[in-house]
C-alpha cells in the first residue's frame, strides 16, 4: 500500500506537466512543427530510458520508478516544446 500511495502522489504531481506537454503538443502540431515534435520525442526518450532501465534493474522501485520515469519524460517534452513555442518559432505569420 505504501508504494502505491507514493506512486499515486507522484502521478498527481506530474499532471500539470502532462497538461502542459499535451497542450504544447497540440499547439506545435497545429503550427506544423513536425520536426520539433520529432526532436522533442527523441530528447524526451533519452531522458526517460535511464530511469526506465533503473526501474527494470531494481525491482524495489516498482510503481514509484515507473511514475518517476514517466514524469521525467513529460517534463522533458514540456520544456523542449515550451522552448520552441516561446522562442516564436511557431508564431503565426
């Protein structure tokens, strides 16, 4: 129960990052920023894989490790796509 509770708290904490990441996905996709989406996914995957591997190697991390890895993936996507959007790269002409 303890691990599930911690995992649920992490899941709740990552929801704002998930919302930002998915909104920015939609904005960048709507602005035809396919290359930016491609690179955001590649970089986010590079951030995700070590934590996912650590979770697989150390089973004691369990759900907490899974949610921490997913949170890292979402935050990486939000930061990268936010940077693309805020730099004006996808600003309407």
